[in-house]
C-alpha cells in the first residue's frame, strides 16, 4: 500500500514537472516569436513608408505606416503585415502590385535585405474593394513565411 502511494505521488510530481517545463518552453518560444515579429514589423513599416511616399503621386493614400500582423490568421511564425490604402482613381491591381514589389525590391537592395532567393520583402496578397486597397507584405526571414508565400501562389 505504501509503495502504491509513493508511486502515485512520484507520478503526480513527474507530471507536474513536465507540465511546468512545457509551459516554460512555450513561453520562451512565444517571447522569441514576439521579439522577431516586433523587429520585423519595424523593418516592414519603414519599407512601407517609402512605398507610401512614392505612390502618393499616383493617387494612393495609405492609412498610416503601421501594418497589422497576419500571424493571428496564418500562424505565429509567419512574418507578414496587412496595410490599407485609398485610391483617388481606378487603377489596375496588377500594376499596383508590380509597382509596390519594385519599390520593395529597391528598398531591399538599399538596406541589404536580400538572400539567395532575392528580395526578402514582397507583396503576398492584394485586393481591391471599390477604391480601397488592402495588401499583405511578408518579410521572408524564415521557412514558415516562405512556405506561406508558396502556398498562396498555388491558389
């Protein structure tokens, strides 16, 4: 009877220790992801400030320079941000995407944000609702974000 009680107590303590270690590990991973996302957000926001400046003369007015993380939708490791702009006149969405990607590529060259696959900042998704533009810009710094971009290109 005593041995059974000791075994049960040992198992309870073991489970408690494992739960605590799992909690600590999860907290550390979440904190690391938050640090990466915050640093990445600054980089992408700075790039989008340049995009907004250059496209203002084309009739695009961005709603501020801060993007909203898409990690809540696509997963914690995906480094992407959503931006909004109002168009003063009708524009071709493919032309808009091309112009933004070109500006982002120039920004990446200037600030050495390139890897073997090219610029690390790209438009991943773009859509128009009347004269309101929404776009997602990704920072391709990890495998999860690159996989996300590849998955979107298959749609």
